[in-house]
């Protein structure tokens, strides 16, 4: 049975219905230990049994999960016995017996993100009050103060790299890197400022982008099951635009292309994090060497051999440098060839080595005017579909052409160039 107090809280939570809260701790209050009060004369043992053990036994997430997707649980700091819990927390420097209010475990519990939800706040207050009452009572008991710690460490036993990687701010950074920078490709139909027609035809769920708010967009993708945490490859976010399931927008992504790789990079990692699947620092996938951002700068290739119909064609742009060309691509784009029209066209993504100066300027979405070498690759063997982590390389290079353009943005101001097959002189 829910107490009337809980009912009020639940109703408040619904009424507030803020769109951009962080849904973390399960919003169902049923298993949260009731806010028991402790009478002044209660012993530390009574408080431990009534208020700390229920936290230990609870299957509900603790307040820590509001910032730590996995890897850190308040339960990790509790042992079934009061004495072992106390002695080990003291030995780990988490309880301050001189100044109990200053105990580090209390500081951990007090950490609060700026947009904490009402339910999370409630959970946090209960945890704090329980630990505070227990610690204050416990430090006054000589037999606890003299208890010796055992040799089992207390707290999460994961490497700090894993705890760091599982932090929600890190997860959000990876989401921005890998997915948020790509959704410009989907915005015409999925962003609420631009998709009135799609909404009228298909319903509100097509508006899955939350304007200027990557965290809210991620939260929505999880809540609306666009991300399949149990089987990330089966996420609708991938299956719709690759046409593995029917998609009102048609084919927007090809298995193994750059967008697909980025989506998988985030989704696979998120699923493993959510399952607490990392035990060592070595298991954590390193971030991509390159960062990128989708632009509205378009490139069209004409005279593309019709035999490449429906094969993935990738163009990399290299800026002029000295007498030749830079070694690093500055923009890329990949899409299927329209063979009958001998045509390929797509918007460009700007790319830069992670940490480079240009990486900080990508958001401006500008490609400096001037001369570039376009290297053209075609996946003629379908190797990316077989292994989405594969890359097109020199063995897939089929053409290259110099392009001089001001690179204006807009579909109507597309830069055009003819496809030039690789000749003996310009072979790599
Ligand atoms: C408001 C967000 C937030 C909450 C809530 C939060 N943490 Fe953290 N935690 C962080 C951040 C940020 C770091 C990174 C290091 C730092 O700033 O101290 C961190 C780091 C840690 C670490 C790594 C080691 C260390 O000493 O830095 C541990 C362990 C940890 N937190 C435990 C907890 C526990 C236990 C809880 C819940 C009682 C919790 N955290 C709640 C934000 C939070
Ligand atoms: C030209 C318009 C258009 C573009 C561009 C487009 N889509 Fe869609 N998408 C639709 C329409 C219409 C629907 C609704 C019908 C359906 O579910 O297939 C839809 C549905 C979806 C859904 C299911 C949403 C839900 O909650 O049911 C997902 C996921 C999706 N698209 C992903 C994408 C991704 C990812 C991109 C960009 C890479 C993209 N779409 C680009 C038109 C588009």
C-alpha cells in the first residue's frame, strides 16, 4: 500500500511533468524505504537495522545513479553487519569519527545534479538522513570505535577509469560526439521546429529530437525505446534509417557507413555500460581519433559509372597544402550511388583530428573556400555491410578530382564536379 504522503509526491511528480528531467532512479516509489523517524534514544544498532539495512537490501537504484549510470552504488558501502560496515568505512576514510557531519560518505550522498528530479531528491534525503543518524549514533559507541576493519575493501571495487567512463556526464559527451552531431541529417522530419507536416501525418512520436537539448533527446530515445539497451544493434534508431524496418523517411543510413559507425559506437557502449559490463580499463573502447559534424554544404558528382549503382560511395576532401595536398581529410561524405542517373550527391561532414585546432571550429560548419582534392572510394564488395567496423581504403579508391568552390551551404547551392576515374598518373 502506498502511504498518502507517497501518493501526494507521485501526483506532484506527474503534474510537474518537466520535459527535460533526467530519468535515472526508477520513478516508482514503492520499494523506497519509508521515511522512518528515529527516536532520540535509539541505539546505533537499531538505526542500522531499520534504516541502513533496507538500503543494502533494496533492489532499487540509489541516488548515486543520477550521475553514475553504473559502477557506483550506495549498497557497495554497506555490509550485513553494523560493526563491519562501521569499521571498514572508518578505515577507508569515509566516516570521520571526530567530525561525523564531515564524513566523506555523507558528502557523496549530498552531491546533487542541477536538474535533479523530485523522486531522486526524496531518495537522496532518505539516504542522507539514515546515514547521518546512524553515523552520529555510532561514533558515540566505544565498542564500535574499537572494532577492527577486516581485510575486504569497502566501496565500489572497479578501476577508477571504469567509474569515470560510466559517469552520466561522460555518457552525454559521447552521445554528443557520436549521435547529436549527426541528427542534423534527420532534423527535417524529426525536429519539432521543422516537421509539422510529418507530425500531422504520422503523430507526435516523429518529433524525437529535443531542440538544442542533447540530454533530453537521449532521455527521450531511452524512454521511447528508440534505443534497445538489451540488443543495441536492434535499436530503432539504427533499423529505421537503414531500412532494416520500414521507415517513412526512406534509406538515410547504410550499414557500415560513417553515421552507422558512430551510432553503433555510442549504442554498443551505452548498452554495455548500462549492464555494468566493464571490469577493466582495457575493455573501454577508446574514443574515435576523429571528430565530425554534419553540415548543410552539398556536393554533387556527375558522370559516376552506372555499374556502381546502389553501392556506397565515399568522398574525402583534402585541402591544398604547399605544392600538393594536406595529408588529413577535412571533410567526408558517403552515400549510395544512383546508377541510372550516373549521380551521387550528399551533404558534407567536416572532420578533424580530436584535439586539433580545427576540431574546435567544426561547429561553425564552414569549409574554407578554395581548392580541394576529392578522393573517391566505392565499396564494390560490400565489405562494410559484412563488417561495419571495416574502413574503405586505397584498395577501394576508384577516382579523384580537383574541386574549387566557395562551398556555400544549402541544397540549392550545391557544389558540382564530374567523377574522374583513377588514371595511371593519379594512382596512389
Ligand atoms: C551530482 C552528480 C554526482 C552524484 C549524485 C554522485 N556522484 Fe560520484 N562522482 C561525480 C563526479 C563528477 C565524479 C568525478 C570526480 C569528482 O568530481 O570528485 C564522481 C566520482 C566518484 C567516485 C570516484 C572516486 C572519487 O573519489 O572521486 C566515486 C567512488 C563516487 N563518485 C561515488 C559516489 C557515490 C557513492 C554516490 C552516491 C552516494 C555518488 N558518487 C553520487 C558526481 C556525482
Ligand atoms: C524525409 C523525412 C525523414 C528523414 C530525413 C528521416 N526520417 Fe525517420 N521517420 C520519418 C517518418 C515519416 C517517420 C514515421 C513513420 C515511421 O515510423 O516510419 C519516421 C520514423 C522514424 C523513427 C521511429 C520514431 C518512433 O518513435 O516511432 C526513427 C527511430 C527514425 N525515423 C530515425 C531516423 C533517423 C536516425 C534519421 C536520420 C539519420 C531519420 N529518421 C531521417 C521520416 C524521416
